C-alpha cells in the first residue's frame, strides 16, 4: 500500500472511533426504551461509558486548544 492509502485508512479509522461514544449512548437509549422495569438498569453501564468518553474527549480537546493558543501567544511575544 502506498502512503496515501495508509493515510486515508488512518483518517477513516479515527473517524469511526470518534463515532463510537455517541453510538454507544444511542444504543443505551434504545435499550432503555425496549426494556421494562428493573431490566432497564442493564443499559446504564453503556450510557455511563458513552457519556464518560464524550466528556473526556471534550476536556482533552479543550486542553489541546488551550496549549496551541498558549504556544501561539508565546511565539508572538518572542518574535521581533
């Protein structure tokens, strides 16, 4: 495989991985709708994991953007 095909597969795999948490949350919501009574609790772990992954991703994105902004600001101040 050439470098372009590998890069494309890498980008596609990251896209599918990024859809994993929202799809897990949707799956949990569907499971809650289809179950009755105490069986609904079985969908709780999937909902918690999906929500946790989405929150973790958002926090990581925010930190990464803050680091980039800090680096840009420091490079502006250090250059003449």
